[in-house]
C-alpha cells in the first residue's frame, strides 16, 4: 500500500511527508508505480485526500489499475502511522 501524507501549508520548506506533486510522484515510483502515467490533476486529487489528521492508504495494485482516487481508505493519522512511514524509508 502506498502511504501519502501532506501538510496543508503554503510553504513546503522543512516539511516531512509527501506534500508536493514531485514528492508524491517520487514516492509512488519508489513503491513500484509508473507515476509518469498519472497526470498532475490525479496527483493533486490524491494529495487532497489527506490532511494533518488523516492519511489515505491506497494499494499499489489499485493505483496501477487506475483506481487511485476511488479505492483506498481514510484513516486517522497517528504517531504509529508516522513511525511506520519512517521505518519504511
């Protein structure tokens, strides 16, 4: 599953997580997704699905089959999810 996090702030300086389209594209690519097939609008909408309080998990299989925006689940963002993300890197 791909884990996407975003800090909803105008400046990305010093932020961790996937807060820009470029960072999201890089994270998806490192997870085995051909991110070049995802247009900018889709990536923006993926980022809009997360907040400081929620994460969105979507399987790589769903992303690769074109269901990046319709599949997955919203989950509360907890310290455990942040620790898990750090351990995966």
